[in-house]
C-alpha cells in the first residue's frame, strides 16, 4: 500500500484548510461558519501559536475542541499598555465613548490599535492590549483538507489562488 493520502497529517509546510469557531466567556467572537474556511501554511505563525501547536498531527476530516490559556493566545493584559490621554488630544470626529476602537499613530509613526475603556471629564483611557488579551480561548476546529504547500507558497509565506490552487 503506497497510497498514504489518508494519512497526511498537519505538519510544517502543509496547507491547512480549517473551519473554526472561537468562543470567549461562552460567546462566539469569531467563526468561519457561513463564511470561507481559513487556509494557511502550518508553522508560519499565521494563526496564534497555541492553536497552531494543537493542530499538529490532525488529519483531514478530524475535529477537536481546544482550550488555549492567555499566555499561548493573545497574551496577558499589559497594564503599561493602558494609558490616560487628555481629551483635547482627540480629533472631534472620534466618538469618545467606551468600546470605540481607533488607530493611534505613535511618535515613531507606527499605527497601533486601541480601544476606549473609560471616559473621565478631562481624559480618556485607552487600552492598547489585544481585545482578547488575558482571555481563555475556546476553539472548536475542523481540518477540512491538508496538502503540501508549493515552493512558491512557502517562499511567499501564504496560500495562493482561489480555492487553494496556485496559478
């Protein structure tokens, strides 16, 4: 028996076609349901490290429930990434209310994502942590398909083409 197509397992350099649902605090925060599955090259850090580790050795058609602690997901909450900024530094078009997400340019010209977590009379508290920092991530995943990445895909670090075919 030389046909081992049924025995291909998720490993580095394989293109994985994955359906997933992510729940945090029992709420669905992200899912491929009703959309396209994600396709990525295993081992390239396209998905969070904790989930990538859990996929190794899975076969096509297999599904799995995975719980990832914050330190292997989006990290712990970094208190230093929470800042109070004077209100007069905000452009007028930004709604100063809790939950507003905005992009902030640093003095070095980098753009960072931030969320307003609270608004005081003369300042606004911005949180630069990932919204899922400090959260336990509950994934339910299903590997639909696994194939070897082409040399070109590996060179570019991502999957090419519609439906995963390279052109």
